[in-house]
């Protein structure tokens, strides 16, 4: 791999770590401070919402194809539909993702071969 790619991977890894570590460290310090003062500490509401909001943001970013072609939009829609269908049938996490990725790749590949 090129040096620039390694830097990008390290920056992404550090960002992912910090997104998880900073709220944890902040909350641990806050709980320790309030416990030492004799009070009862409660987790702020925004901290409980932070995780689902980040997941929703990643979902929104991943549903918009990088190429604005019709093939990319159709593959995204069909792959997303396959993911939802398999999730509805299995109520699991792994198989829907696998099926969505396979269907997305198949639609992209078949459209590429046909054209």
C-alpha cells in the first residue's frame, strides 16, 4: 500500500477510536466527580442519543452511491431492499448485511457486463 493510504487508514482508525473513547472518558470523570461529592450522577440525555445518531449518519452516508449513475442507484435500492427482506425474515444482523452486499455487487456486475 502507498504511504498516503496508510495515513488515511490511521486517521480513520484514530477518529473511530476518539468517537468512542472521548464520551466514555468524559462520563467516567463526571461520574467519579459527582460520586466523590456525595451526589448521584445521571447520564445526560444527549449522551444516550449520540450512538444511534452516529449510526444513522453512517447509514445515510452509505445509502448515497458515490457514482450518480442509474446503475448505482438501482444497485443501492435493490441491495437495500434485499437487506430489509432478509432482516424481516431472519431478524438477525449478519445475514441481511451479507445478502445486501452480495445483491448490490451482483446488480453492479451484471449491469456492467450487459452494457
